[in-house]
C-alpha cells in the first residue's frame, strides 16, 4: 500500500520541495539581515540574501527532481 502508485505519494515530495525553498530563504535571508545589522546598511543585503536563497533553493530542487538521465528516463 505504500508504493509509488499510492495517491498520497506525491505529498512527501511536495513537502521536501517546500521545505528546501523556505530553508534557503530563511538561511540566506538571515545571513543578509545579519550582515545588514553588523554593517548598518539595512536594507541592502537582506533582499540580496533572499534572492540568493530562493535561487539556491530552486537550483537544489532542480538538481534533485528536475534532471533527466542521459538515456531520457527520469531520475527516480
């Protein structure tokens, strides 16, 4: 009952993708905010950190779920 044909099997993937994107935003946005606080340049590095975080999250999701093998099959 817990195979890939189960109706609930895609929810795990959706949560992993959502968590990866939110973690990128939180981590790099937090780093940007911290740099802004230390340098006194708010809001310069916070938006840069958020953009880097979302770009990194999208790239990681692409690496895990978006690539295809050289023979044309999906990575799963």
